[in-house]
């Protein structure tokens, strides 16, 4: 008697489900515990179906990280939207939003800037483009803030962008790494960073 094959697997958005499940696995057990075999089992699909979306583990991690940079893109877009308030207010909202994202989704943020992606493996073209565009967007923001007079025009926009990002990244990493365990001072640190980066 011939073996009855199971019905084909139907899924509305398999890629989305794979990314969501992978993020949960990374959050709970770390990057090392993530494998395509475990992921396929967790979602309930064959590895063949999974390979239609991701070539290997590095490709999957790059896709997760790209979504993190897409979140930063949205924060930057809001910071450039004049209808959301005055330039100084938008800058403050961006700073607080950046640090909130980085500390509330710490596992994703840490992966975005980890050696796993940028040194131990090769970021794929899509991730390189997304990350590069993110910094380019920040430089556009800095140029706009300089034109608005809230940031000093004595500095090259590229260098000021690097210092701005480094400041926010440093605050976030000190919190995520447990150096500053008390979150009650995080808002005050953000406010201090805003005061330092902006013109009086």
C-alpha cells in the first residue's frame, strides 16, 4: 500500500514566521544555539522550504539584523519630519527613541553590532546597503540640524554624525552590558547627551 503523503504545508508568510522564531531562539538560547534545522522544526516546515528564504545561518542572521536597522531608519524618518515638532524637540525624541529601542530589544541591538556579523562572518549585500543607508540618513539629519542652528556648524557633518551615533551607542551598550544596571538614570543620561550635542 502506497504511503499517503502529508498535505502540503500552507503558510501565509513563511519568511516572517522564520524570522520571528529565529529571534525568539536567539533571545532565549543565544546565537550559538540557532541552527536552520532547529528553526525548521520549530516552525514546522522542511529545511528545503527554509532554504527558499535563507541560504545559511549567516544569511538568516543578516536578515534579522537588517530589520533592526530598518527600525532605526523609521526613527530617523520621524526625526526629519517637520510636522512632528520643532527641530530641538525632534532631536530629543530621536535620542530617547534610539536608546529605548536599543535597551528594550537588547538582544537584537547587540546582534546588530556584534562581531558575529561584522567580523566573524561576512554581512550580505542587503545588510551592507541597509546599514550604510542608516548612517547616510543620520548624516542628512545632522546637516539639517546644523542648518536649523541647533547643532554646531564648526564640525564636518560626517564627523559629527559619527560622534552622535557613538554617544547613543555607548549609552545603550553600557546599559545592555550591565555596567549601568539601574535604568532610572537612563533618561537623565539621554537628556545630558542632548544638552552636550546641541547648541545652547
